[in-house]
C-alpha cells in the first residue's frame, strides 16, 4: 500500500479519500459521500480548507473518477465517524503518518531543500523569460532590417514618381475622384461616357476638342512587373486646370441628373392626376 500521508505542493501533509477507503476497508463512494456530507455541514466554511475535490485516473479502464484530498483536520473530522474493531488502530496509523510527515516538513534539511527547489524554479522561470525576450528582440531586429531593406529598394521608384508629380503639380484621377467620394474606375467611365477621354493601349487620352486646353499631360510612370523588374509606361495626369474642369463638369452633370429625376417625378405625378380624373 502507498504511504498513508504525502507531501503536498505547498509543503503541507496530506492524504486522500482513496487511501482512507483502502486502509479502513470501505467503498470509495461511501467515503466520498461522507466527505460531501461534512462539507454540507459546514466544513467548507473552515478558514483553512480541509477538503479539495479533484480526480484520479483508474489504472484498469483509464477513466477519470472523483476523489478528495484532505489535510490532518479533514482526516480527523472524517475518521470520527468510522467504527469497527480496528478503526482506532487505523486512525492512529494515519495520525502517526501525519506527525512524521509534518516533522519532516519542519526539519532544517527539508526547509533547505525546499528553498533550493524554489530558488531553482525561479531561476529557470527567469531564464525562460529572458530567452523569450531575447527571441522577441531578435525578431524585431530582423523585421526592422527587412523593412529598411524594402524601403531602400523602393526609394528610387518612389522618389522618381514624386519628382514627376510634384514638380508639375499634376494629379491622378484617383485624387480627383476622392473629391466626389467615388472610385477612380467610376470617374474614368463617366469621363469616357461624357466624351472627354478614351482609352488606348492601356492609357487614357483626351479627345481632340479638350487636348489643347492644358487639362492633362502624359508622363512616364514607374511600376514593377511580375518578374520584379522596374519599368515605365505612359500615364495621363491632370493639371490644376484639368482638375477644375473635371470638378465643374461633374457638378454640372450631377445637377442635370437631379433636374431630370425631378422632372420625371413631376410628369409621373401629372399622369396619376389625369388618370384619377378620368
């Protein structure tokens, strides 16, 4: 049979319901029932908890079942209700085991060993945290280096694009579309529908009647192809005059559309009145 009393993690002498049931020749479920009755009767309100419910794995079927771990006070309270020829003998055996374990836990050798274990545990935890922090710092360093390298690689392309645009005050369709709260794709479609521009070989061009008004300019635009190589293509950019032209045209078309919808509603209302009069 296993030792009647064992050392808990917190340095406390403990036993459990399985050991008690086996020693006193009782069914484990009966011991569990007695403990639960004690808990209901007020044992759970004791300042230092006497019983703690947990589980154990049965060695034969591998299933988990409930059991209680208890300290000296819990065992003493439980054993008060045990009777029989050898009940007193078993109680004394348990109390003697508790006394031996508690003496061991209070000895200088155990206290020194426990202190060394606690210190070793703290050192291992500190080393683990240090390794974690070091790994995180290394990851941040590698990420920063990668981002810095990417910025260096992209810098010539970005600088080239900015110089082309900023030196002339040119604007993209995307920038103008944002003034209306619409996408550049929609604005391009509208400008095509209104006869302002057309698309050829992937680039937009103004129709002849708008071409010489200083509305737009074509500039080389840097891009990276699928193989990672930097190339350029022609792109149409709007001047400040062109931007204002697009804004005025969009505003005019919006007013016309609203007027058309209002007229349609009036005509529909007139038709309903005429039908009602018939």
